[in-house]
């Protein structure tokens, strides 16, 4: 699909997404509102840590089958490459699964999400943490979309959600508001930010700048390897992902940890957890 000289791209999860046709998009009439249902972890009855009891005072154990929540997300159906953050991609759902698995371990932490797009992962993080700073480049109304989606799911949020602009190409020139918050950030998140080599380089540079700032930070990055056939290799490869790994290996200084995590944690959202999905952890 194309419009003028711009090819439009649709997320792979689009076909399986449940659209709420009764919901009215707030940011653009061309958007849709989709419902992303997920099971709550079996060891948590709800996000506030409360327990449920029956009339006799006995504990009601809620199983995964009857503990389901829904996040409503306004998003685009298709976008040019430069605006793919206006859609939901599998990496965001993988990272959201991981955050649900971590759950109460996020309590008291301030999280920063880079390239947060429509804000789904930040909304999940805000179910458990103290504050989530949700950032993306201020282009195409993406910040308004994040604010609208946070407001749309306000009943799920335990933490404050702050939406700010952050351009990877700013070379560490943070806005005054973001700079004031960075001294308390100890967890950084990113999902589906690798699709262009220039953006990848700027993203890795931004990570390094953030990790050099106190306090010690842990970064979680969820990505999907996208394989293409190249004439140069006469084979299928994932050039964008390989370039990311190369940039990471060159940028991470001695003493920092950088590792790929196993994906053996439960799946709570409904999507295809394909073998191309990966989760990285960096610690300064």
C-alpha cells in the first residue's frame, strides 16, 4: 500500500487485533481503538495487591482464567516508516509480558520508556511502578496519542505517567523537564525501535548517555528480528538487527553487562510469540 511516494506499513498483529468500533478516537478520526486483553499473573489478584474474600471471610483465589484486564489503545491502521510508532508491534507486547511477570518488583521504581509509540508498554509499567516517563520524538501527534491512551486507561494506572518529547538525534540535549527527572530514573525500556540504521545508531548513543548518568540503571530492549533476502549474502538475514548488535558491542564500555534474556516467562497478552522476538538487558 502506498500514498504518493510513501509506502504504508501495517503491523503484523493488525489482523488479530480486536477493534472496539463503539469507541471514538480522540486524536485522529482515521485512527481506531483496539482492545488488548491480558491475563493477570496468578500470584497477583490485582494491581493494588489487595485480596478478595467471600462473605465468610475466606480467601477467593483468582486464577488466570478469570483474572483478565483490557487496555484500550488508539492507534493507526497503517503508517509510513517514519511514523510506525503510531501502531502496536509484537516487541511491545513481549516487553509488556515481561513487565507483568516482574510485577511488584517494579514498585518504587521510576521507569523511562524510549520510543514509546502509542504507550502500551508504559501503561503496563504504570500498573506497578512509582512513575513512568513516556517519551518519543515529537512528530505526527505521537505525544498527544500517548497522553490520550494514558487517560483512556486511567483506571489501570497506579503510577504517574509523564509524557515528554525525546529525539534520539538530540545527542543528550535533554529538555529541562526530562533532565530534572533523569536523576531518579533507574529502569529504561524500549521496544520495536530498530528499523533504520541511522535511528539505531542514535538510539544506542542515547542509551549510552543515559547509562552514564547516576544512578545505576538497567535497560530492557525488546525487538523482533526481521529477515530479508539480500543479494549481497544470497541468503536471508536480519540486517537491521545485526547492525543493532554491532552498534551495541562497540558502544558498551568494560564493566557494563549486556546479555540476551531467555523468553521463558509466561505470556499474558494474546499475540504470536514468534522465535524472532528477542529481549536484551543492559546494566551500567
